C-alpha cells in the first residue's frame, strides 16, 4: 500500500489597479504538504482497451489490475475506447507515457466537486508523449473554494504535444521541474474571484519552451513565476484582454527572470474591459520580447506591462497604439523604484484616431540606459515622476514627450539620434516648466517645434537644434550647441556654439559668452553666403570669449575676403581669436570688424609686428658683437 501526498496552493488576490496584483497579494503558490492517506495498491500499469469506467483510481481499469499511484509508478496509455480519464483521489506517479498507439487523444481530468483538494502529482520522469497526437489534461475547481491541481516535482517535465487547461484548478511546478514544450491555458472565472485557472512556478522550475495563454474575465487566468530561482526561459506568454465590460485581462506575474521569453499582452475585446497584463514585481525582464497591443474596440483597454521595483533588463518592449478612436493603447509603466535598465522602449502611434502607445515613468523609477523611440501620437510621459526627473540613454522618433515640471536627461549611451516630435510640458499629471539636459558624447538633433518652458542644458556631446526650442540654453564647458534652427530663449555659452550643420544659420534670441570662456565656432568652406556659418542674434550679443574660424574642405581665403558671421541687435565686448587668428601656414591673419548690427571676419596678410622685428634685430647685433670681442681676446 502507498500513502500519497496532496499539494495545496493558497490563492490570494488583491487589486489596487484593475487586473494588477500588488506585491503583498502575490504570495500565491505558498504550499502546504498535507498527508492524504490512500490504501490503494500501486504499480506500473497500462490503461485498458475497454475499461469499465473512466476512473483512474479503479484498479480494474488497468492491466495489471492495479492503480498507478506511487512515486515509482508509470501510467501508460495506448489505444483505448475510453479516453476521458478522471482522477477521483489524490494520486502520485513517477511518469505518464503515451505510446505510439495512443492515436485517440486522451483527456485526463482532475476535478474537485465538493472536497477540499484533489491532486495529480508527477514526481519523476514526467510526461512522455510518443503518440504524435495532442494529449490533454484538465483541472477543474469546485464549490466552497475547493482546489484541484496537477503538480510537477523534482525534474519532472510536462512533455511535448500536451495541453493543460486550468478551469478553476491549477498546474504547479516545483524543484527543477519543467514545462517542456507543453501548452497551458488558464481560463478566467466569471463568478468567484478565487476559482480562476492558474499555472505557477516555484523553486528552480522553468517555463522552458512552454506556451501559456491567460484568458480575461471577472477573475483572470494567471501564470506566476514568483519564488526562488524560477525562470520564464524561452516560454511564450499570451495575456488576452477581457471579453465583457468590467472584465480584467489575463495576467503573467514575474518575480524572477524573464530570460528570453516572449510576452504578448492583447487589448480587450469589449468596451469597459481591461487589456492583458504582464506584471514584473522585483524581477527582471532580462532579454524578453514584450508586446503590448492596443484595443480594436472603442472604450476597451490596451495591453499593459507594469514594473514594480523590477527591471526591464535588456528587453525589447513595444507598445502599439489603439486601432480605433476611443480605444486604449499598449502601455508600459515604471513605478516605485523600478528601472528601465538597458531596454529598448518603443511606442507606436494609433490608427483611425486611436490612442498612441505610451511609456510612463512615475515615482522614483529610473530610465537607466534605455533607448526610447516614440512615433506618431505615441508618447513618453514623465510628468508623474518625482523631482528632479528621469535619465534615459537616447530618444528618437517623431512622437510626443511630456515632461510636466520634470527634467529629462538624454544621452547616457553616447548614441547619436534625431527626434522630430515635440518635447513639451504637461502630460497625465500636468505641470509646467519641464526641462531638457543633453549628456554623453553623441548628438541629439531636435528637428521639431519643441515647446517645453524650462531650461535646456548642454552638458556633453552635441545638441543640434534644426527645429526650434523656446527655452533658455546653457552650454556647459564640454557641450556643443549646433544647428540651423531657432532658439527663442537666451543662449549662454561656457562651451561651444557652432551654427550650422556644419554650414548654416542658427538663430537665437540673445548670446552671452561669460568672461574668459565660451567659443563661437564658425565653419568656412567658401565666400558664398551659403558657404559659411552665421550666428543670428536677435537681441544682445555679449562677447567675452573666443572666436574659432575653421576652414573646411581645403578652402583657403584670399587676402581681403570677408565673411559676415555674426548679426545682433546690440553688442558689448569683443572676441579673442583662437591661435591669434593666424592661418595658412602663418601667411594670413583673421581680423574682426564690428559694425552697428553685424561683425565681419576679414582675411588679411600676416605682417610681422615692427616692434618685435626691431627687438629681434637688436638682439642679433648684440650677440654678433659679443662674439667678435671674445675672438679678439683669444688672439
């Protein structure tokens, strides 16, 4: 006789956001080992061709007439006229084998109509399917919160060509058990919130190459990887949206690593329903590929990925816009102390007037070295973030960036990008005075009409304005401001201001060089009006720094060539010219002439200074005289 072991998973759910489980309520899959004595005889056995019933736990349905119910037993299924098999008592086996003869698909069910729990435990080799036919397993919950489960222990695997449907029951993995290549469908409950289907991983178990489909409903189907060193591995996780008003989307909750898994969160299919959800709680998305799809129904929510104190790692996360006006978009949300890591974060625009995909940073979350791309009416929104703001690796695309009152720092990965969208104040949390800081060695080219009202700081690399910004700009020592656009604020240059791209006109409201710092770099490739850089200052120019004329493409101006490189409304101070203004191997010298409203750079002949020439001649004569005196004394 054999005493079997029953496994019970305690399910608890608390929603503070529709369809979202918070950390305190994500303690599902805490296990209790309860002894459930069974006095059936056990041994290896094969399911009969014509059993008397579909009851697994009836000995006469097997050959030999013994119920496989031991950690050493293997249950074998070949061809049979009865393929609907049900577990009527807690049962444990080492493995289940489907032979090549099992061409009629089996359905093995674990149901708990009115008892506390009923489990099928697979604790050894796991499931082997040699039939070439999909074999099916079902768990069904019962009344009074009764539970049913299929449990994989030790190194057991769920095998290949196997489908597990959890309809109020659950599939559990412990130790180093593996989901293999199986498919798991976790059905939602449209009644009690406690009788949804779920698949749960603990210990060092792995999702392997499994496929996990979580359906939406009143209580959504869920896949959870929360404890120990579990991994999503190369699994595929599909979280479908709700199908009726008020329904939540299916969910995957990750507290460990997403490894190289694929997560897809689909939009809801009914107005008032929520989209599918991937919630990363203290874990990492690692190298996962995550897609949040927008809704195709007006009033329906889009797919979502939420990070709570977790990291996006090196994931690629795409947020697609809604496909119809009034539909919700795909969303990625970073809250608490979560971080975007080194992820690629992409937000696409909606179709037919639908909302664009959205990336939110809130609370004290960080942008890490993430590469952010926003397109169409897709958006990045940091307006609900704690002050001072967020740093990201790069920004590109033609979408929208909402700053609220916060600062966005861009460029930590030294990548050169162009952004033709609009960086602006406001966002979901409102706020004005948003600001931008450029860091790193790369170039950020702003080609759109940006409207944020806070300052702009260029602390590293190049901020190239080929569109427009409205704010005051501070160019720090290691930064460069360039471009052919318009800056409607004041420019203060401790670093380099280089109009053009490299040739062209940069228009600013005012320009100040602090005493002894700042460099105005003027590129010159010819004498034509479109062959050299121009800084057009609408108001006051205050000059206390350096002018650096740079010749391009081998061009050497002729004596007398003039270049009107600076326009201004008023002027104070003057430039110091780099390298004394000497060029062309010392043959020419630059001279600046300041007029009422412009400054002209003129190439002149480099004539040696007369005083210096006389001094050198005198010193030479004195040296010659001293030599002659010395020679006479020797004679």
